[in-house]
C-alpha cells in the first residue's frame, strides 16, 4: 500500500468548492474560546461541504493566525458570518424554516445514533462553549437536542471532536438520502 500524494487526492480548488452544491447544514458556534477549535470546525466543514458556519459571541473570526493553524485555508472555502448573539441567530434561522438542534446533554435529548436528519429542509447545529456548553436559553429555543452517546468516565468531548462526529453522521445520512 502506498500513501497518496496531495496531487492524487482530487481535491477541489476554492473556486470550485464555492460552486458545488452544499449539504443543507449550518454550524453555529456559541461562544467558543479556543481558536484552534474554531479552525478545526472550519476544516471539518470544508471536508464535508457544509453550507455555512455562524460564529457567535466570543468566538473569534478569521483572519486569525491561531484559527489558520488548524483550518489550513478552510476559512477561505467555507462561507461564514459573525453575529453577536447565538440566540438571535437561532431565531432568525427558525423564521426561515431552518430546524435548529443543540448538541448537548439535556433532558429528552435524542442520541445521535437514533437521530434521523431530515434534509428536506435546512438544519442548523449549535455547538457550545468548551466549559459551559450551549447556553440554556439557546437550548430552550432549539427545536431539539442531539446527544452523542458516551460510555467512559468523562462527561464531555472536545467541541472540535463533537463537531466532527456529528457532521460525519449528518454527511453519511445526507449521502444515503440522495
């Protein structure tokens, strides 16, 4: 077995990426402290052709050297906007008939392995702060909560890992729905 060279991977140029159809999925980052986590979410969103990222609150915005360390240029390919308040972003999206789900451990959450993404309409996923998670008022406003099943001694995952897991599951379901 031989590792493939970058030029053998068939990756899109940024201009091509901008024109290909995207998965109808929006990622909302609610007060993410770590710039490297932000960059990782950009990179994952690029890998799985996510429609948009909304950066909220204290979440840093590109261009920033620390974001670029992990994004590796994905801030140029993935569409993003900044808004001060994630709750306002949720309400604006819902007014446009976007279903919003908080990724959080909550009463009546649906485990990710049991959740069926309905891609007949756009979906937004809210990922929260590394310490406090998704703000309670945002959880209250969401259409539901999706929880990642965990079986060890720790009660949480890093936000960039959580985003990778949930985005991958959404991508697989989207591909299977085509």
